[in-house]
C-alpha cells in the first residue's frame, strides 16, 4: 500500500505541474530483515572477539555509486566479527584503568539505549581494549526523528524554461562554440566524483510515521556514515555513568580517564595499488585523497559535497571559506603585483630617486651618537629605488582597492554561504539550545531562577559577580597586552643600541649598512619572541597565551559552551593579533616620529637616542618587517601543520616496531590503525581559522606598505588547502561530523579587521609614506605650483626642499661624531642635512618648524579624514547593493517550500482517502432479498 501511495503521489505531482520536468522515482521500503533490525543482544563484557576477516562497509549500492566493482574494498576493521553490523563508533580504554565501575554502568546504559557492542583487544598492546558500537535501524530511526535530521524524500523538480526561438538558436551556437574549447582544467569530470543523491533531492525532517515518503533504497546506506556517527555520539553524550543530576556524557568519562579515546572510523585505506581512473575508488577516503589531498590536484576545485559527506558540514564550511578566500586573493594578488611592476617600470623616470642617486655633494648627519659617520645622500640610492617599488603613484589606488576588496569578499562570502546552506539543508537548521556548562552549574547550584523559555529552574549568576569577574578578566587581558608591549620595548632598546654597534663594526659591509642590519636582526628577534610566546609548555602541553586565555575564560564562568567558546576565541585572537602586529605598528607609526632633531634629540631614559628613519624614508623598514615576518611565519606554520603529525605518527610506528617487531600495516584492523593516528586538537578548527584570520589581517591592515602581501598569502593558501586536506585524510583520526551554518564569531572578527584596515592604511599613506609631502610640494612649492597639475617634472628640487640644514658646531657633546668627516670629504664638515622641515641655523628662529611643515601636517590630517570617509562610504554602499541571498536562490527556496507543502498535502489527502475507502468497504451493508 505504501508503494502504491508513493507512485500515486508522483503521478499527482506530475499532473499538477505539467511544465515541470520530474523524474519518476519510486520510494521503495524494503522488508525488514530479522538480522537488520533485531533487538539488541547483550554482549558479554568478558568475551573479547578474536580479530578475523572483516567485510567492507560499502554495500552494493554504495559501490556502484563510487564505481567500485562487487567484491572490492576488503579492508579489515569496518564491521563487527559477524561481517554484517557496521561499526559506527569506537571507544578505547585500558584494562588497568581505575574507573571500571563507571565504565560498566555506562556500557550497561548504552545497551539499554539499543546500541550493539563488541569488544576486542589491541594486537599491539594487550592492555588496550576497543569497544565497537553499532546502531541498529530502529535506533537510528528513533534518534533521527528526535534530532530532526533532514533526509531525502523526493527528487528535486526543476523548471523547463520557455525560451524564445531566437534566444534558443543563439544558445545552441554558443554551446557549439564551447564544444571547440578545451574543458575546464580546474573541474573534475562528472564520472570522477560519485553521485550524491541527497544533493539532488528535497529533504524533510525524518519521521517514522511518514517513512514511506522517504527515498529508501537500502537501509544500510539510507543514513550515511557521518550521520550514523553523529547519532551515536548524541546518544553517548546523554548516557549516565553514575547516579546524579550531571553524571552523564562521554566527554566527562574522557576527562576522568575512564576512556582513553573516542572516534568514528575512517572508511578504509586512503591509497590503493590500483589507479582510481582504471579501477575506481576503494572508498570515500580513497576518493578524497585522490581528488583533494593529493598534491597532483592542487589546481582543482575542492569536492565540497564529498568533504561535507565525509567530515560533516562544519569542516566542509571551513574548507569552503578557505577556498573562497583563496579564490578572492587572485584579483588582489594580481593588482598588488601590478602595483609592484608599475614601480619597476617607472623607476627610471622617478625624479625623487634620481635626485637622491645624484646627490653626491649632500652630506647627511650621523644617525646615531659618536660612532656613526657622516654619509652622502647618494649612498641611499639603492634604498630609494626599492622604496619606489612599494611607494609610488599606484599605492593610494591599491589601498582603496584592498579596502573595497575586503568588503566585497565578506559580502560575497555571505552569498556563497547561503548557497551552501541551501544545498546542504542548513537553511532551517538551528543549533540546539546550549546546555549549561557543568562548571557553571556546580558553582551556582545554590542560586536558581526560572528560565523564561523553558520555565524550569536553572543556576543563576548575580549581576555584580558576573561583571566583577569580567573586570578581572579584562585586567588580565590588559596585563598580557602590556607584556607584549614590553617585549616590543625591549626590541626598540635593541635597535637603538645595536645601530651604534654595527656602525663601529669591523666588517665594512655591516658598517656601511648598519641601519639595514639593525632592522633585519630586530625583525628576526621579533619573530623569535612571537614564536616563544606561542611555544608549548613541556608539562602542560599548551601554549602560554592558551593557558592565560583558558584561565581568564574559566574565571569569567560563562554559562553555556557557546559563550565559553566565543570568549576564549576572542581572547586568543586578541593575544595573537597584538603579539604578531605590535612591532609592525611601532615601525609604521612611531619609528622616526619622536626623535627630535640634531642638537636636541629626544632620548630613552635620558640615555639612548631614539632611532631615526632611513634617509630614503621609513617605508623600507616597514616593508622589511612585513616581508620577513610573513614569510617566516607562514613557513613555520606549514612545517608545524604537516611535519609535526608526520613525525609523531612515524615515532609511533617506530615504537610499535621496536616493541612488537615488524607488523604489516594492512594486517591491522581499521580501528587500530586509526587509534595510532593523531587526534584532532581539543578546540577543533580553532587553530585553522586563527592562522587564516591573522593572515587576513596581515594582508589587509598594512597592505599599502607591502603590495606583495596578497601574492604571498595566495601562494601560502594554495599550499595550505592541500596541507590541511592531507592532514585530515591521512594523519588525523576521523573527526566527529558536526553541523554548522556559518563560521561563527570569526565573521565578526573579519569585519572588525576590515574596518581597522581602512584606518591603518589611511595613516600609512598619510604618515609613513612620502605621498602627502610630495603632493604638497608639487602643488604648492615645486616648479608647477599654482598650475593645478602634478607630474615627475613638478618634483624637481623635492629632495632638497625636504631636507633641513644643521650646523655641526651645535651638536650635543654626547652626540658629537668621533670624526669630522675630512677622511671622506677632504675637509671638515661644517653643515649636514637631515629629514625635516625646519629653519636653517642662520635664521632668526633657527631650527623651528617652517610653514611647509604645517602645510604638510594639515594635508595629512585632511587626507586621513577624506580617505576614511570615502572608503567607508564605498564599503557601506557595496554592502547595501549586494544582497545576502542571490535572487535565483531566493526564488528556488520559495518554490521548494511551496512544492514540499503541496507534496505533503497531496500525500496526506491520498492517505485519508484510502483510509476512507477501506472504511466504507468494511461498513458496506449486505444486500438482503426483498420480501
């Protein structure tokens, strides 16, 4: 009767909407087999199954979808010893553990929930026991309904658009022309990836009363492996292990060492002797490796649907975001490279660098006390040319472009996320109401109030205590920021001391380039400080910042897990952001700004003269800082991301080989191979997101000073995607598939970085670079003053106008150079030049600021205000013009909602009509003969 109702439903759908193209799909509900849904048997805990041959997890239907012939994929360790029950979850414990009583109660309650269990000893360590769990069909159905898991129930119906004959002919010709073009190399062939039926079907929350509506070809594959593992994990989190209000959940048993590990299984081996092109994939893991984690497909699009099916929506969204970010870096990298090339091509025509290179008679004042000699301005020729590569006429355009790019990136990501949420059935998905954290409940169990939503009493944290804890936590955050600033202060002291040391160095190469050597070594030391504050403690296995963030977050006592996670995430990001960028902020906005002038230098602790900028400008120091930090940080991250798990897994294999001799990897069951892999870190995708968000900040905040930053980020991300994919597929245990509809708090952090980048780039252009002083000179003081134009010809004399004159006899005693410069200039130096706008020593108001200084200062402030308002207005306009949902997606969602309602309505009408007809047949009166 159910089959006939489904067929009539199909026909009714086709009859109601004739212009729609509908594939006639029958819903086949197979007869329940006794071995498939039999009541769970009580396994004997004392009986350990002997590892033998195990059948594959893939049934005939799944193999046909993957292109795997029957009889393939005999990887051991995917089923119980009977070869029929699929392993949905693995728990690992040690027989020597002291928590056996809690474990026995927990396992007894697991059986009561209907899960099947089987135990097996480890082949390489007899103390380790693997507990295999299997969820029968009735358990899966019951909890799928309870968890509102959406399952496919009808193939999607698509419009057959009516086109005009003329448009149809044009489309045919375009398609014919496309046939001559080569195939898109970045796309996989249609026959390479498996057909995932759930992506082409309407879905609805599973219901046992309406089970005949769902597409069930095979009970073993109706719920895929990720869904089965999620259901089992949901059960384990709600099973009690002791009498008490909060004595439940697998996580607490993992914390108190009742169990050592808990994980779902990988679907067999990730590599095969046979080629995937000729023999097909062995399993989804093998397919992911060949189509995603293998380095040979670095240029291909990611198979996001397959990633989502295997690892869950949360990890799928991370890789979707990372791929989208990487793709959006292409235009930014191209424009940044264009700005750099523009600087190269216009280098020979740059009037400022020409004047610096030809200024052999211009004598510059020493840049440090006593040991630094007088220098010719022409000695800075190379640095002036390098500065022009980054600070040229296209820099302002690039800064505006990157600010707009950040907005476009975020707005279009919202649209991309909406499409993925629709395709992955996450539009109507809402997270379950967060449970109260056990620590919060234990702390405030005596104070309760009624929950306005549930109407149940729950622990309550008083307002005064909550904000007093937040105040103490904020003080801790401020203290850690001061620690970072103290480290930066130490680097500043290093710079002011070593510039004199390098100036007196015996090696001529170092002595002649003392300022560059100081900057380079200071950047390397800064990088070491950054990594030192991120190094893991040997005892606690956590980083310094991580320990502080954990302590402060636990001190706040957040009420729910999501509140705890958001608080911890914000603190960790703030610590890492300040740690990574504090020195860069110093160089960009403070270096050379408060040094004073020759004869009246400002000193640190009244002892050390503050460091000055290079004669060619301060931007070269900022470029060196960003380039070195970015390259070293990304190289170190990539090494630690892949090298550390590889070394750990290699060490585990060597240890097993020493203890048990050579054991072929293929002979170990799958659960034991997965147990020997590294577990995903405790904070899930936190570290992955944090690296990319910090890189996004580094790419956008100071991009005006380093246009090649997007290119370096692009190259790193192309490598990062494959590194992460390789790590997830081959080096880590399979993480628990979980759902999410967005990237969480990270989106708000990205928006904040986008706003900060506008402000910092405005200050970099106005304060750090020489763009504004050159503009003021061209329009006010140069040869073209008053003519309303500015070009290279208008910059003649700019270098001389930007340098002030100082009389050597006015030097302080402790600043007086040890040589008078006669060995370089044939006579003693009487006057030297320095970068500033001050009156000459012969003036009535000697060494005071000139009118040009105030004009430049006013122009800088005006530029900052105009630039920020203009860019923010453009960003706001773009955000307003780009809707969060694409129009076609909005129409599809409305149409799908309408169709689902109609289908359900028709199905219910049909069911009621059949019941009515059957009732009439039973109540029909018997005909009697008339008298």
